[in-house]
């Protein structure tokens, strides 16, 4: 719950009114509001206050996702998914770049790695393992990094082939 301190100007005196609840409601447009939300203090015009509260919420969600990814990265199974996705993205990206170009080759490598991760999770759902969204996420992250690495690898291969 965020605490809002609304500054009300009455002549020379300035009074702070403390309000609990949704930030940004019932604020006069000519006043300046100060917000204290989980230890962070904001001082903005009342017009932008609802956006600040939503940015704080988005930031908290991103922090939770990063924390869960960091915890999951410690598991050996997730590392295997990342390595397999990276290998597929790299190999398919390099091979397809010969035929369709660098950027399209990287995209095809990424898509191939994601399809491989989806097929693996589908097989897990048929009783061959445990279905986890994080497995697919780590395979897709590996495929993305492998596809990105395939571009400079392909550029070096083309350079050496020309020599």
C-alpha cells in the first residue's frame, strides 16, 4: 500500500494531508503530491502519479522474474536445456545462413531451438518427464544466444572461405 502526502497550499502555509489507498485519486491538479511507496519517495505533479504506481508494480514483477530465473539457473537440468537450445540455435543458424542470409539464418536458428524446446515439453506431457515452463524458457534463451552467436561465426566462415 502506498502512502500519499498531498501538499495543499493555503496562503503562506503549506499543509500535508496523508491519504492511504490508490495513488493519484482525489488530487487537485494545482497541488504537488509526494508519494512514499515501500521506502521510495517520489515528488511529481498529480497528473503523473498513477503512472508512477504502475511503474513500481512493473519493476517489482521484473525483479521477481529475475530472482526466479537466477534460482532456476543453478539447477543442472536448466543448464542442459540452455546448452541444447544454444547448440541447436547455433548449428541451424549457421547452416541456414548459407542459404537465406545472416539475419534470416539467425531467426531460423532461434525458431528451430524454440520448436525443439516445445517438442521436448510436449513429450514430457505424454509421461516421459515433468512439464515445466522454465525448461522451455531456458531452451528458448539458449536458442536466442546460439542464434546471435551464429551471425559472427557465419561472417568468419565466409571470410575464411573467400581466402
